[in-house]
């Protein structure tokens, strides 16, 4: 009986990792995109281009 309980816990941990790792990758990708956008909007090249 204890063996079955341990496998149940192990499978729950594996499922959590399978969900958490790709989800954290997606969150990191969104923050990376936001950081790139912010750098692009605040870059000096962009403001110099508008001056003429």
C-alpha cells in the first residue's frame, strides 16, 4: 500500500513539472518580448531618426 502512495506522489510531481516548465518558458518569453519592445521604444537611434 505504501508503494502505491509513493508512486501517486511521484506522478503528481512529474505532472507538475510537465506543466510548470513550459508555462515558465512562456512567461519568460513574454517578458523578453516586453523588454525588447521597451528597449526599441527608448533607443537613441529611434529618437534621432525622427529629428530629420
